[in-house]
């Protein structure tokens, strides 16, 4: 999990306690910071700043708004190169225990990353997600309202998945400030503070070898020109898995999959 060097648990207004259960960040585990920066700058126009956690970590910026983080720990931790959403939680240990009790798995952590703690988990269908306990990335509120990144879970059974995540992350509970869950347009929709923050849809196959078909959290980035992004991805060693009008599924040179969606469509 990557956080800007200006973060301070004592001064940050927003923490995982205040927006528990909601997505609070998206992060890429990569092998090489320099190569990853070069690709995503070419494709998405991002700029970069260093993070508190050291040379392996970066925060991506789009027009001054924090968008995502990079952690070059895939080789060190023997992890897949992949985009992962993180959910804010008040107690990472408690969430890890809940996940394991309900048939999910804990891959990494909780690990201390001042000013917080992170864990990498998988639900019972194998979709990977992270949780974060602690102060949120600097300018998080701007990230939330700009929504430069949004997430959708592709899984076998949206209702079953919503029950799993609801029990793990206290969705639709009696706690003040919890996320609300509703069914709309064939999807389960997650709202936090009135904003749509995630969607869950059925259709993925548990045994499918293609990560686009297996249950997974798909990270979407809002862009002004989808065609230009697909062209740049191919020119810089990536690939285009699919393109349908105002949306395209891309793969970076290390194999991490992500979606670009037109800001107009978004």
C-alpha cells in the first residue's frame, strides 16, 4: 500500500475508521518502478511523486489528483503483477479473521506500513483485494470526489459475493456510516456517503484460465481518449484485450490488467 510522504496520522482528517468498508485506494504490485512509471505515463499521462515507504513505492497523479499507487514488491514477495483495490477498515486483524472464517484466504499481512497497516486477501471465489487500516493517502477526499479510478467485481454470483463482503466489511450493517448495498441495472451497487463506490456483477467462471473471466476485481481509470490509450499501450509493450466503444481492457508489459473508460461514458 502506498502513501504520500506528507501523510500524518495526527493531522489527516480522513482515516479508515471514518469511511470503513469503502474502497480507499487502488495499487499495482510491479517488478520495476522505472519501467512501470514509463508505461503508465505514456498510456495515461500520469505524473509521479515519491511515497513514505521507500524507493520501491510511488504515487501516481492525474492533473494533481492522486490516482493510484505502485509497489515494486512483486518479485520480493513472490506475488503476481496485478492491480488491486483496497478497502478501508478500522481493524485489519479482525477483517483477516472474518475472511478466513468465511472461506477466503489471507495472502499477505497484516503488515505495518506507517501510518497504517495493510493485508492482501482473496474472497472465497479467488478474487484478490486488500484492506487498509490507518490514515488515508494525502488529498484522499479529492480522489474520492474526482473518482479517477473505480472498481467492479466480476464474480460467479453477485448476491453471494455481496453477502461475503458485507459480513467482512460491515456493509449494510447497523453501524453508523456503513456502506449501503442495492441492486440496480443487473448489478449489486455499493454506495458510501451517497456516492457509488463499487459494483458487483455476475458472470465470471471460477475455473476459467483467463483472468478476464475468472472472478476478479477490475480496476477502471477514467480517460479523455480511449483510442489514444489503446494505441499508446501497444506502442509501449502492452496489449489490448478488448475494446468496445468508450471502454477498453488493456494489459501492461508485465501482465497487469486494467480498464480505461471514457470520462463521458463514466
